[in-house]
């Protein structure tokens, strides 16, 4: 890369949704990369949108679970080069606590949405296992 070239960085937000009984909400991705893999709900920010607002919007769109953006707890930012095969991505991750038995319904980009026991998670897309581990350290 020369001094006049800039690396495009895409900005996303993800949500770790946990229940008191030890379940985490995951979606099955319906598109590449990692099509068919399980991942956290989340996605790209819209123009002018705050990451916290995007996280709540994406959660609702992909799983049907509504949360107040102001109730999301920031976990951190994941921006390591190579974390996404599409290019450079930076994601702000948030934690949401919801009641056990909260109903979910896959929407938009998700093939399926379901609760998984934290002790028995499937292999996850991207670096989402690390994001979940960080969230568990917050509670």
C-alpha cells in the first residue's frame, strides 16, 4: 500500500444475548462468508447510525428480539486484521441480558435463530467464540 492508498474498513456491531439459565442466542448465516455457520446477530451500520443503535436494530431484524439500545452493555471492539475474509472489519460488541424463554424468529439474513447452551456451542463463524468468552467475563 502506498502513501496515497487507504485501506477500506467496514464498521459493524454484534450482540451477545444471554439468559439467566446460561443460553446464548445465535443465528445460522444465510450468506457468505461462512454461509450455514452459526454466528452472533449483528451487521453493518447504516449511514449516520451509532453502533449501539445498529446492534439493537440488527438483533431485531435477525432474531425478532427487541432490546433498548441504551440497555446494551459494551463489551469491546474487535478489529484485528484478517478477522473477516471479505476485508478489514471492525465490530463493536454488546451484551444483552433477556429472560429465559424469550421467543426468537429468524429474519432478514438469518436462516435460523435459536438458543444454545453456553456449555455446548457449535463451531462459530469469524471470531465470535472470543466475543462470547469476553461477554461471559462481563457477567
